[in-house]
């Protein structure tokens, strides 16, 4: 009942009248409405009337009709519901009008139906039933009282021929892929070679449709996951954009601070130079005032001596004239040098310098699917303080738009969590019975962790805090771990004899598979086509097999390309495989990240020791195409351009 209501609410309800469809009509854009609602709407749309078409109320797309010159009522009446809508109406929608007479309903009336014709699949009121019984073609139809025989009403329409209304469909032409009645077969399919009865075809049809529904369920799940992933990416992009804007503003403030500092330096220099010059001129002015007073006194004495005409006074003044001249010359030597303070600037040069200022650069980060892309180091995370003995494995999650990294501390026997956007330390821990070895994402926010020496697999949910949901006991010690398909895991054992087991979520072994030269892998990864890829440092090979243990490839290059200590594995959305090689114990020059095709062909070295890849052990890709490479005590995050 809940399913029927959900289908009715979501798929059998007209968005105009918000009621279950009455005489539904599907437009070319696949939107469906009641014919009466569509007719009322179309009459109000001058655009549709002028175009002689029908305008969709939802998407505004025009629907052409076979007779555009006909009245709008006739145009709408020509529309038919889609097969899917009609089937859903037959299955779930019919109950909405169980009491409505089918004939009266066509006339716009809602007369309760009292009988139901098993052949016509229609309800009739008492009056319309009399007419139905009088018609030669329908007088022999089986008619049931709906109140007594309601349980006999089938859930689907009677399988009647569309051309020969009274003939039931009994045959199916495989050549033409069409169902038909005997009359159609005798007229139109006489030359066809392969005609079967409907009953004989039913098992094949049912099996085909069941397989189709499964495929559709997978597609629906894929679309749902894609939408969820896209929503997360949009949220991450929006958050990242705001963070980048904040960074740009910070850089602008730094640049502004530099300009303000230079401004202050110039203002202080102007003040100092002006003050020094003013002091010099003030001192000179003061000395000139003193000299002026002395000269005025000398002038008065000289003038008085001349006007008095006294010989003695005149000779006294005359004898002092040469000294006054020397003093005048000396006063001129004390005069400050002529100088000015000016502010010189080259406006054009300044503008060029400002234009050359780089606050930063905005780049679109690509992915490894482009084999010509180049890695760009975006962030380095130091784990040495929190995971002093080195991480064992890790996984990347996006929880509510927050990107987190979960790290396994084998020696500390715990799971540690790091929030990337906040750049906080590893503060969130989850203690486990003993050292965790392998971790894999099993759903959107759930992970499975192997705890080999406790012989268990822990299932942990992140919200975003780590929450231990359950511990599943296993009969063997499991190390490497990967997610195969829903409800199945792949794990490598530490026990003898070594094996790679496929487990259910209860830890039970469903089967064991052969993985060539690597019997007990430390690292396991499942590719997009469900191939199992394994590695172990001592074996110096990478092996890929199907989930049934059939060999796909073994990658054991020689010469300069020989593997030293292969470790973590991941794969791109296009199927390429990434493998880390930590190099030898005594020389890190062999450290690298290798890219292979899904068939094991070498593509390139994505990262090498020249990129500061010192003994990498783990590798992951997130949904945004960022590459995470763990090197024991730190992790580097790369984008690609």
C-alpha cells in the first residue's frame, strides 16, 4: 500500500490540479497532465494558440499535433498517455475511480459504477450497462457486480487487440517483435517465420523484463549516486570558492599593507627633511636679525659722525669700515645652501608595477584521466606528531560536504581522523582492540577495517565523528581489504595457508580465489570492472585477476623499471591503475607512483623521487580527482593541470 501511494503521489498526480490523473495526456517532452487541465491551460496561452500547438505548463516546450488547424479541444483530445503512465494507472491509479462509470466519465459526469465488464475493462452504471448489453459486439461480455466480485478485477487491462477490439491477443511474432490476435496473424504475418503463442513466450518475456528491471535499478542507483556525488562536489566547490575568495582578500590586504608602509616611510622622510631644512633656515634668520641690529647701530653712528662734521668722530668710524666689510663677507659665508624638497614620481611606471602585481593564480585542477596532465602539490599534511610510528592505510571521505582523511595507526591500535578544510590536527581518535591493518569505504559514510590479531572486521560510520557500529568475528587473520560488490568484501590473510577470500558482511568466507604469485597481499583494490588487483612489497609484482580468480595480468617489469617494494593501489574513473613503489630500504631514488592501463600496460611515472616522493606506501583518489599519497609520516595531496 505504501508503494502504491508513493507511486500515485509521485508519478500519477497532475501538477496543475494536484489530483490523480483523469484521462491523462503525455506531451512530447514526456510531461503528463489531465486532459481537462491541459485544455484549460492551453486556452489561456496565446503563444500556443498562435503556433497551433500545445505548450507544456512545466517546461514550456511546444508539442506539435497531427491536425494543427483543428480546434484546441480536438488537439488536446488527440494526445495519449505514455505506456508507462498508462501501465501505472492500470496498476495503481484505477482504484481512485473504482466507483465511476467509464461512459459517464467521458461525458464529464461522475456516476457511480455498479458493474464491471471483464472484456472491456470498464465500469458501468445501471443505465449505461443497459446500452452495453444492447450492443451486438458487447452483449455476450461477462459483467460482474463490483460489490460482490470486486476481487476478480484484474490489475491490468485485458490483452485485447488494438485493431480487432473483440479479439484477444494470443500470438507473438518474433520476426516483427509484435503481439497480435489470430486475425492479425492471418492477414499481416503470413510470411513471418517465427510466431509463438503468448503462453510460450511468457517465461522469456518475464525473464527479459526482470533482467531489465535489475538493469534499471542499477542505473537508478548510479544516477542517484551521481546526483549525490554531484551535490557534494557543488557544496565542496562553493565552500572552496569562499575559502579562495578569503585568501585573495588576505593577499590583497598584505599588498595594501606594503603600500601603506611605503606611504608612511615617504611621509616620515618628508617630515624629517622639512624639519631639518626649517631648522637651518630658522638659525640663519636669527643670525640675520642680529646682524641687522648691528648694522642699524653702525649706520646710526656713521650717519651721526657725518652730519655732526666732527673730525674725530669721522676718523673713528672710518678706521672701522674695513672690519665691517670683512664681517659682511663672513656673514655671507654662513648663508645656507639653496635647496628644495620635492616629491618625484613616475605615474606610468607606478601603474605598470601595480599591473604586474600577482595576488595569485586561479587554476582548474584536472585529473589523472588525462594522461598528459601534470601533478601540482596542493597541500602537505604532517602526521608524525599523531602517528609517530607511521600510518598503515587510509581512506578519504566526504561527509556533509566536509572532506576528511581517516588514517590507521597500526602500532597505536587506533583510527585517527583529519579534517581537511579546517586544517586541524588529528584530534578525533577511535581506539580499536589492537592494530588496524586495512580500511575500505563500503558506502557513502561507512568503512570496514581489518583488525587481524583480534580476528575481526570493524564497521565504522562517520557523521563526521567516527562511530563503531559493529565488530564481526572472522576465522582467519585478514590484512589487506577491498570492497567488491554490495554485501561482499575481498581480504588477504596473514595465516597459513595464505589465500585471498571473498567475504560477506558477516565475515563468512564465500569463496577463495587464486592471485598468482601473491598469495597474501598487503594491499588489495577492486577496479571499476570488478577486477581484483593485489600487491606485496616482497614479491615485487602487481597482479590483477577477475573476481573468479581468472588471470588478467601480472606486472613485473625488468631493468630500470623493476619494482622495488610495491604498495598501495587505486584506479581512476577511466580504469587506469595507480601503484606506489616505495623503493629500496637503502635508496629512495626508486620511489614513484606508476600509472598503468587496466590491462597492465605501462603509461607513465606520475610522481618520482624528484617530486619528493620518499618511500610512499599508500594511495587514494577522491571524488574530485585529487590524488593522496601517504609516505609514512606525512601525506601529500596533488591536483593535475
